[in-house]
């Protein structure tokens, strides 16, 4: 419980410190730069995720097609 209290106090202190830093024009500029870098990072991660998802979807579609072809071939051989 003591660790949770310290965690909450640390979060609150961080927000207060960020608020004071944001009031200063130089601090505002630094925080804006940090925000831009974080946004760029999350955009890159999102693009990579979507690329991997598309790649996996393509592989899954190929497997489905191969399965259907094999099933159709097996059905025609059984007839």
C-alpha cells in the first residue's frame, strides 16, 4: 500500500512539475517537441502494425485458397 501511495504522489508531482514547465515559453517549446517525437513514434509503430497485419492477412488468405483448392481436388477425386 505504501508503494501505491508513493506512485500516486509521484504522478501528481509529475503533473504539477509539467504544469509549471509548460507555463515558461522555453518549457512549453520543450514539451511541444517531446509531444511531437512521441506522436511520430506512435505513428511509426501504428504503420508497422498495420503492415504486419496486412502481411498476415495475405498469408491467411493464401492458406484459405490453398485449402479450398485441396478440398475441391479431393472432392473431385472421391467422385
